[in-house]
C-alpha cells in the first residue's frame, strides 16, 4: 500500500510539472490542464506497469531460489559431492558452499559436504529386510493360515519408483495436519482425474507453505497432470493423474506406506530384529479369504497393524474376531485410523479386543509396547483365551532378548560364531595392533554376505560389545581392554569356543544384574540356553558373576 501511494504521488507531481510547462508555452490554462492530466495518467500507468513487472520478476526469482534450495537440501550427500566435484571453478564451489552454509574442506579430501540428517519428509532408509520374511510367514502358516500372495519387502525399499512413492507418503503423513484440505480434494477427484481448486485464503502461512510445497512435489514426480498456484487469490489449481496406481495410492495405500516406514524406523532405532509380511492375501482355517495390511514378527513376537483412511466401522468387528486366529495379543493388535479423535479411538478400543490409534499417537503407543511398557486399555473377551504354551515361551523369549538389547549385547547366536571365526582368521593372518573400532571394520568387510545375508553393522556392534565386555581383547601388558579406542595387541584365546564362552558369560552377567535368582529356575536355564545358543556358565562362574554384576 505504501509503495502504491508513493507511485501515485510521483504521477501527480509529474502531471503538475508537465501541465505547468504546457501552460507556459501555450498561454492557455485549458491546454495546460489537459496536457497535465493526460501526461500524469500516462506516467502513472507506466509507473504502475513497470512496478508490476518488477514485482513479478522479484517473486519469480524468490520462487526459483526456494525451489533450488529445497532441491539441494533434498539431494543426497553423494549427489551433492558429485555436483561440486565435476570440475567446477573454485570460485563457484566456494560460493555454493558458502550459500549452503557448508564448511570449506582442505584440498585432497574426497568429501566436500558434511554428513547431514535427511529432511523430515525424506524417507528413512531402513536396513535391508530379507527377501522372504520366512519366520513371519511360518508364524501365520503355523496357525493354519494359507498365504496366497504378499508384497515383496525388497520391492518396497529398493526400486526407484517405490522410493518416490515412499517419499510422498512420508511427506503427506508428516505434514497431514496442515495439508489435509489439499489431500482430501485430491482423493475426491482422482477417480475422474478432473481439474479442481483449493482455496487457501483462510489458511495460515504455515498451511499455505506446506500445501504449495506438497503440490510442487506432486508436480515434480507427475502425481499431478497440472499444478498452478495463484498467489494473488491464494488458490491452488491442479489436475490429478487417474491411473489405478495413483488411485490406489491416494485412496489409502499411502497411509500403509507411512505407517510401515514409521514403525520400521522405530524398530531400527531400538535395534530389534524383525520381519514384515506386507499385504498378505490369506485363506483362513475356516476357508474364508482375507487380506492383512502389515504383519510384523519382532523378536519372535507378532505385531499386527491395519491401516484405514475412513469407513473403519464395518471392519473393526471382523479384525477383532480375526485376532485370536492370528495368535496376537490384544495389546499388540492395532487399527490405525486417519482423523479419528483420541476419545473415539479409546471408546472403540474398549469395545473391541484391538487397539484403535490415529496418525498422531501410533508411533508413541507402539514404542511403549516394544519397550515393555504396558499402559494399554484394551478389553479382553468375556471368556479369557487359553494362551498356548508356545506363545508363553515367546513372551519370555522377548523379555530376555529385550533385556540384552537394552545393554547393547544382542546374543545373535548364529552370527556371533561366524563373526568370532572371521575375527580369529583375520588375527592369525595379520596380528597388527589395532583399536577395536578398526578391528570391527576389517571383520565386517571380510564377512560373506551369502553366509550372513541380513547382517548389519549394528548387529556386529552388539557382538563386539560382548567380546569387549567379556574381556576378550588384551593390551600389550596382557590387561583386558575396556574402551573401543584402545589398541588390541592380542586376543585372550585363539579358540572360537573360548571367545564364545566369554560372550555367554557377559549375557549371563546382564541377566543376573536384573535378577540374581534367575538361573535357579530350570525353565529359565533352558530358555537362556535357547536364546544365546550355548550353555549356562557353571555354578562357580555364576557365583562370581553375581558379585560383579551391577544391581
């Protein structure tokens, strides 16, 4: 407004000046006034037109700056490094680094850009899942369920197209509260693929930013045929793609992806072993056909999640009746419903033997379950179900493995022996003193992916923690090492069995720190030996461990 007033004032001044000059020349007041008014109007129109052009160009440059900034920050570190190292002039590289607020690096270093966390709406890269989630499939088949088909986990994470769909699903899920108006219009019109508009004039600045960013991302990956944002009217104009792939995505498949990626990321954060059968089409023991959304097997315990973006009422009773067939406990069976308020979710949880959650609280509730916190209000059936012995054993297995997980010493019996074998081979071939960190990296590089197809660095870290805390690494004086940065001069033994025994002693020490009488029970002894893949230490060693284990 202030700028427009200034333009008007200058137009008036110019008109007066020209009119005065005309009057002086023509000696006619009428002529002077006419010329002044005409010239003032012309000048004003020219100034306003010029101002409009400048503002449009300025806005265009701002949009380009914002788009470039988003693209650069959504690019991977590898992509940025390649871009900055392809023979760009030093002045240009320095300017880009300064603009991105990146540190300059000494010449000769391979990495020009520091490692940064991905943007909140970028997909979290989950560690590789097995191509065939065999244990999870076995759980279902052991309940008399026939698996007719399911979605391959590898496809979910490796294919470029799947990663793009995951990226959009996470953006939509993470920003749902501010872009739901835009999303619902897309969902409504995508079956026909018709043009639609979304009025954002009553929305907050944050909602407008999130909606327009979402629209640009959809346009970038051609989820929309057309996209245009009218800044003056604050209206989005768009036309969605209407192929079956996009119809399925916007009608609810995106929500399954979002929930899966969030839960899988949580499991990785907690260092829990898991498998997931996605969208299995099943045949029940009674001959009925059905389909599940997400069926996890986490540390030998099932966790089942159904995802709904609406109309859940006709499904909840069916899921409640299906849960006992799947042998899933009430607090580990969930329906995550988009837009349901917590009060309604709690009421439905009490009415049915399944927990109802929404997009805002499902990760928090599931995290508590995985951490052993049971602040859950789910009604049991009127007749308490008979829990099979195998399920009770699985519960105890989970408690024990969770206890070891928290101390960073997952037992990993099969992988542990393979790692120790490779460690001894490496040491016998090259006994050069190295610190534990360097030694661990060398062992990881020499492991056979075919022998350990699903092995990860986090698993290797847990095995090396047990070796270090089991006093398997010695310094030059023969003293046990306690820090990863300390140099290993030799290992305590060249026998695999001895190093494995010391790892098992470390596991026993953790258990005794929680319950000093744990091994007094024969059932606990058998369970421990099953979980760690070795024998319980003899009584004299247990007595020693009791005195040294932290309470």
